């Protein structure tokens, strides 16, 4: 599968605080909630996720897009219907 992903500096078009993502990856299974979207000093966009145990995980938005495209994460709430890859 080939997917064109937005650049790391691009603002997410659908990823918003409260968005729930479900992982089926061993060791990372469960739900993650997007707590906030932040842009670092270099202009890169990060998503801060909270897991069910209260841990905070920061990752590039591109990594989330890639993980969804590869089936490692699945959006599980109504915002999911707005997801699309270019």
C-alpha cells in the first residue's frame, strides 16, 4: 500500500483533542485519547496522547497518520469518518 502523508510541519486536518485511537499492537493495545496538539520550536506538529493508565505519550502527527494507514491505530469515534489520506 502506498500512501502520501502530510509533511510533519502540516497542521492536522482532523486530529483534535478528544479523538480516540485504538491500538492492536502487542504491548501497546488499548485506547489512546488525543490530549492536545502542539507545534514545537522547529514547526513540527506533535500529538500528545493519554493511555488508559494515565501515561502521556508525545509523537509526531505524521506517525499517527502512518500508523492509521498501516492498520496499527484505528480512530474509534465520530471524528474517524473525517479521516482521509491524500
